[in-house]
C-alpha cells in the first residue's frame, strides 16, 4: 500500500461506508474495520485508547508510520484526542510528524463516553481529499462504536457480577469457608493462591466521579495486569494481583498508578487518583484483609500526599500511627514547633540545612553516605548538621530532640513539604 492516497469519489465513499456498516451487522471486530479503511481509502489506520495504546492496527507498513507519527509528538496527539472527545467529532492535524502525514482522529462514542479513538494517517492530495478522509474516519468510528457498545453491554453485566462477588468476599459477615472459596472461584481466584490488593481510589471535588473515570482506570489496569482480577466499585477500582514479588511488583504497580493519574488528569481535570497496595496474603479468606490494608493505605495517602505514587502498606512505618491523628493541622503545628525556625531560615537564605538533616537520618546517621547523596564532603555534612541544630534550637545528641526532629521530618515529607495549609 502506498503512502500517497488517492482522492475517493462519492461512489467510492458511499460503497466504503456501506461495507463498514456491514461489518458491524455481521458481528465483526475492530481489526476488520481498520483493515477495510486502510485498504479502500489508501491510508494507515488504527484504534487507540486514551494512553495511545494500540487496540487494532491495519496491515502493511502501518506500524512504522503510526509509530513515527505518535512518537514524534505524543503531546500533540493527546491534545488532538482530548479535543476530538470534547467536540465529539473527527479532527485533523495536517503535516504532522517527521514524515509530514495528515493525521485524523475520530472519537469512538459509546453513550456519552469516548471509549477509544480511530486514527488514520496519510498524505492527502488536496483539501477535498482531507475532507473525504475525515468523513470516512468518522463513519468508521461510528461503526466501531456499535461493536464496542455490544462488548460494553456484556462487560457491564460481567462487571456487576464481579462487584457482587467481591463485595461478598470482603463485606458480608458470618461467611462460611465454603462460601468464601466458592465466591473466590467464581471470580477466577484459586482459594490457595497468594495475592495482593491494589486499590485505586478516584476522588472528585464534585462528589461521585463520572462512571467514565473509573471505567478508564479499570481499562488501564486490566490491560496492563492481565493476570489480575479487576473490580470496578464505582468510586474505586480494586485489582487482586497474584504473586508476592514485593519490590518488583510495587515498582510495576507504582508506575501503573502514575499512568492512571496522568491519563485521568489529562482527560478529567480536578480528579485525583490515590492508590494503595496491601501486603501479600495467601488464601481466599485473607482477601478481605488485603482489601482493608489497601484501603488504609489509600486513606493514609490522602492524608500525606507527599508519599509515593502508590502507598505501600508494608512501607508506611510511622505514618500508620501519624495518620491516626484526626486533626492534620496538629501535625503541621508540631512540625513548625520543632523545625519552623530552620525551615524559615532555609527559605530566606536559600540554604538546605533541613534537606541535609533528612538525608542524614535516611542514611541511618552516616555522614559519608549522606555526603555521597548530597554530592558534598562529609565535613560539610557535619557543619550543616551543627548549623541546623543551632538554628532549630535542638540537640541531636538528645534522644528526645532527635526523635522529635525525625518525626517532624517524616510529617513534612508526608505533607509534601508544605506546612502553609496545616500550621494555622
């Protein structure tokens, strides 16, 4: 297939649109849609999701062209996708990318939601050619919506069943062992397997988030954790992830939580994503324990937004106790009482004495390791520590003062380094 598309006449456009509609009637799939558009319109075609992951791709040199187009400026493509979703129609980006292709994006609308996007890329000979391709791309997106709409009906029914089974596992009291194992098997979980719970909460300033938000999070997690059991509970998405590879799994799920946060923020401004990961537990009866740990991790992540992208229950340490303080402002007042003078001095003079303190404690009181991380000499670290003591009015040789400083630094880190909202 040549990258130089020819302008289709009206009869060809009508014939293509009719054939596309026939694919939906015949219970076809997205691969047939993009293959048909590519072959008849002389373009490259694909269906992608919000994160630009490819769901369907036409044959031929399409992967090379689309990869080149998408990688050259992902931000521009993301903005075009957002605009197409908001305007609910196809939009074009002429002379895009290193190969100067014309990119057309049409939202695939199922109900009120843009669930995916149909992209075509090619070289239009003139304005008429671009208008024709926009028309074809938009019709192909409409047909794709019929296909995905049918899938969604099935997915909604399956999702409702998963939610009811999961709620039975974690919320229903007086459960017998047989009930628990039966519900777990219906969810696709072997009772003796080891699993952790990743809980991704969706917070909205307007109250209950739109279903499209949790649907998007559910799709992102399910696509990247195919071995997990994913349950959409309306304001949160729960993933039961098998295995107990603590460090590797936590890193992978932390990256996934960050992807969810970035994707949701781009499409739904004002929505906040908070994720929590439980300890690994074995057996269906322990799923409720996993869920409770992940939920507590999320609550602590809300209180301490300065913690990592996914709050890992096993790594919370003293924050599990600090989160029990009902008045967060009291935590801020405590930190200001202990370190207020030092923080003010750092801000006024551009020094980093409080940072040196934090690194020193994090490296278990080793000036050498702290110096390596701060790219300075151990003698400089020792000098900064003495100045920090003088400015803050504390004695690091005193057990009480040392503990208070460490707690204040942990609070400061958990609150994101900003005491303005919590110290009044």
